[in-house]
């Protein structure tokens, strides 16, 4: 090893630069001198030079593709060859999984730089509104700190300063309407001398260019046109209504603004239609071989034209351009390239090479928010088109926006990804040890630990810690149940873990003097509803938020109907709790009946949405397509499900009514064919539940005393189980509404809840082990004989609420 260490650095680098990145990183562990040498050469981009050398030898680059994973907050990064034969010719194969990025939801992550900047790629998490820099070759990532400026619209790009050998992230920001400055420019230098913060450019945006820069920001934001880095500058394409100045340029080294004119197009395009916002004129910028190009889309804009023009910028001063390529799709294998959304994202191969290919990405709208995205390569010499990758993805952005890009080129380089101050602090040995301790604390103790110091506060509020805490506390996947009793203070509820009650530990909780209905957990929170109020609670931490029941004034003259009575209904409303992944907010969905007449089958109801912890006002513009019954809804993956009420309206069939909070739309899902039509002699009832992460429909037959449970998987109903209750006293369907809560993952027993009793049903023995019964609870209340004085049939002064331990 001493002899190896004594070799000249130039010789060591010459050998190592021909190795794959993963092996080079391992060689850092050989000795300290090799580690110092490789760290020093990271900024010099040794492997970038090697990649350019291999490109000259006609070796193609790789395609980078980001995709959602099965986990909610995780993004997968794949590498794919541009040669489909290397992967068996399957265009649906996403390629080799490089790594995953935790804390970022895949279908909300956008690729900002389709061509990497010295090996680094800039990503944008639209859900968290945060930018991330990654080096796919080294698997290193870092999330940039948020900007302190409030923006109405913004656009951000990544560039490289050749003078200081530093990467820079540049953001152009349009301020709010009351902002006097209007538009400003911010720069973030990872690991730079300015510290871990965004800074304003010296001198700001020149007053003579503010209107033009503001127009470029709006055009980039609305039409998904991020800036392109080439020739040491970031370039933004302007709104097509300003033809004289087409491009705003920002020098990464000098940090100054200039302009460039548009190419001298020989065929003028028709003027864009008047609109309240800039529309895409069919042009976009791209970078190929370090030079700036403008792509002009002539499809559907010029009669009998189905082609792209690719213009190359020759000189900034004179504004000289040359027509470099003209791609005609009429004679190509290319129906997909006739769609309105198309991007040229780069090229590979030497300009003089017969293997030069232009990379084209397309996006085609399918149904609802589904898009088919493809990557093609175009050979300018043979004028042939080849499809490399084809995927179907869900686009979570609002429908008026263009689908974001998921593709980028992949270059092997050792360019460093500098960590932020917060990431460095959280990755220290002390922070890791603290994290392991906090994961083992109860939720309330972990919350109180935020007061210890700022480092602990950042650690506990980190999204990765929250997800790890959830996994650690629920590793056994067993259902955890809390009993709801009367408490003291503003909330008025107390929560007692069922396992403590089973051990006979005395509880100071008192019986409720009002009926409540509790939901199953929705992303860590429970909904506790009374007739007049709804409470968002986390029983593990003590957090709660109260909302009064909205009763809209609609000018209706009929009398409010009397609500039916059983353990799972409060008043004339049906309330559910859901989670909006686009805003990361919990939403209360209230369905309120104003008329309900089972004789005439007439009804009138309204649907109200309330965002929890947000200033957004309540919305009342959604009405279910069918009336829903009085059983609480089931929540699953951002969607609430109700069973319809066949005693009202025109349909006599049972059906499932769903509401997707992301798209804010109702849909109707037909029930299993086993569910018969309702009629007056049929005493069966039906409702929906969530069991083991699957939507289930339950048909309760009091004549047979059975619960017929069906599950919906892959769009098809199938039998889950049949629960027989004839041999189970206290759970008869003649006098109770029995709801399956959860399935024990160890022995398959099903937890049942009647509102007064909770028990475990053994499907093999067809028996129930009662875990807790209200009839056996000693009455400790300031209202004596509360149970005996209750006049309403089946009224439940004690509610059972299942909850997982989430903070």
C-alpha cells in the first residue's frame, strides 16, 4: 500500500478515471491519501472528461427516469440505455434502479434540467415546493433550503461558474401584486462562501428589463419551460407576444442580464389567441453539445406542416441563428409525435458521427389525470424514429398546467453534492444516536422533546423522522384501539388505550354524556364527531382542533328530519376525514341532509369541504350523484367511500359512492352482484369499511345473523369472508349494528365493534372473545344513573375509536 500511495497522482487518476463511479467511490477507503486525492478531483470533473471521451468513441449516454414508488413519500430513480435491444426490446421496462429519494412523492417530482449540468441534476418537489440537487452517479442528494421571498410565480435553473468552479441555482421571482420591486433574482451556491442561504443578486434585475423578465417568468411557470444552461448562461424563453426580444440570458459568472433575439423564421406563425395568460407558441429551448438551440413546433400551426425546426444560436451580439435540423413527422413512424406536447431534451453522439441521435420526449393525455409519456430517438441521417421508453403516469398538478418532465440524461461524474447545514447537523453521530432514542419514546414524550434544543426540534419535525417513527411504532401491524371517554378542559374527551383497560388499570375517564362517532386514522389523525361539532384529534399527542357543523342557509322551508338512531350516526350529517396529497392537508367532508322522506323517496343534501388548519374557506359546490346512507365512510389512499341509500332517489340498487379529494370529483362504483335490490320486505343493510388496506362492502342480514364481506381489488369484487353471529350473544344484528374494524395479522381474527362492545371474531371457530363491554364498566359520572335514564333506543354514551400511534 505504501508503494501504491507513492505513485504519481497523475498516474492514479489516469487509471481510476476509466473505472465505473461505484468502484471509484470504494477506492476512497484504500487510504487517506487516495481519499484526499479523489475528493480534490471531484470539483475538476474527471469523470465528465471521461464521459466526453467515450462519447467521441460513439458510446451513447443513458436516460434517467424518476418514478413514484409504493411508498407515499418516496421517489425512484432509474437509469435506462438508449438501446432497447439491451433490455430485451421492452419499451415498458424502466431500466435499472439506481436509488430512491425519501421525503419526496414520485408523481410530484419534476426534472428541471433534462441535460445535467456538470453531472448534477436539479429536481423540483411540487408537493413540498422545494428544490433538490442530485448526482445519480454517486447517489448523493441534497434538498435546498426554502427561499424567504413570497412569490406569485417563479422559475429556477442550475448553472456552473467556470471561474469559481461552483454550481449555482438561480431563481427568478415575480412578487405579489402589492410588491413594488415586482421581479427579483436570487442565487444559491451549494457549499459556497455565502453560506447556506439564498442571496439577492447585486444590483437586482435592471429596471429596463424588469417587464421582459417578468414576462419570461410567467411564460416559464405556466408552460413548464425551465431555463436552459448553455455557453455559461441560463436562458429563459419569453412570452411569444414579444417577438423582438425572445430570450432572457443570465451570466452565471458575472451574474448579469442580457437579451437575445429570435431566429429569423421564414414561415411566420399566426398570432396567438387572446387569453388571460401566456400560451405556448410552439417554441422551447434546449441544449445540445454545450450550445443553445431553439425548437420550433409547426404541427397544427402551419397548414399541411407536421415538423419541427431546430435552430442553433451562432452569435449573441448579432443575434445570428442557423437552421440546424428539420424533422418531418409525416413520413415517420410517429403518431405520438403529432401530439401537442413535445420536447427535445438533448442529443448524444458526435456531430460528425453517423450514430448521432436527437432525444425527443412526448406526453399524451389519456383519461382523467393519466398521461402516456414516451422517449424517442431520431436519427438525422436516416430520418428514422425509435421509441425507447413508454410509461403511464398520474399527473397530480392542476389540469390547466402542462405535465411536468420526468426524464433527463445521465452522465457519470464525481461532481460533489454539498449538504445543507441542516443535513450536516442531522447526519452527525450525536444526531443519529438522539434519533434512535426518540424513536423509542411515547408520542407525547417525543413532542415535549422539541423544547430541548433547536437541533432536536429540527430532528423531530423532519419528515423522514415522522415516517420512521410511524414504522417503528407499528412494526407489528397490529390494530391499536383507544376508548373515548369524557374528559376535562376545552376538548371534553379523554383517550384510554384498550390494552391498559384490559390489564385492569384504573382509569379516571368518565362516561360520555353525548354520543360521538370516531373515524379510523387518516394519516395519523382521527375525526371525532358529535351532532354539532367535529374534532380533529391525535390521541397519542393530545392535539385537537374543533369545527362547528356548518348548516348552510339555502332558503329551504321544509322541516329538518329526525335522524335515525344507532351507534354510528350523529344528527342529520355524515362526516368523513380525508387527506389531500397535493396540499398535504386534512380535509373534513360533511354531507348534510336537509330533507329525507322514505315514503316519497325525496331527499335534499349538500356537501361541504373544510380544510383543517388552513385559511381556505369552506366550499359547498359538490353534491354526491346518489344519496348516501347513515353509516360513516371508509378512507383509502385519498378517497372516501360511502354506501348509497336505496330507500331514497330513483335507484333501488346499492352502490358505492366515492369522492377523490385530489380531483374533487364523485364517482359511482357498482356493488357486488350478490347485493340484491332493496325492497320493503328486505331488512338487510349495507355499508363500506376498510380492512387491511382494502375497500370492503358489507351486507348485514339480520334474518341469518351474518355479515357478508366483499373486497374490491384491481377493480373486481371477490368474497372476503362471512361472519356468523348466531352463536354470539350481544352481537345479534336484530338489535345491533356490527362493524368490522380491523384484521389481526397474526391469527386472522376480525375485530368487531357495536358501539357498546368490542370483540375479536374467530372465523374458524365462529366465536367472539369480548375485549371490552360498556355494560361491564363501572359508572363514574357527575350524572347518576346515566344509562338507566337514557330514553333513546341504542344510544351509546361511550364510543370506541381505533387509532395508530402517529405523531
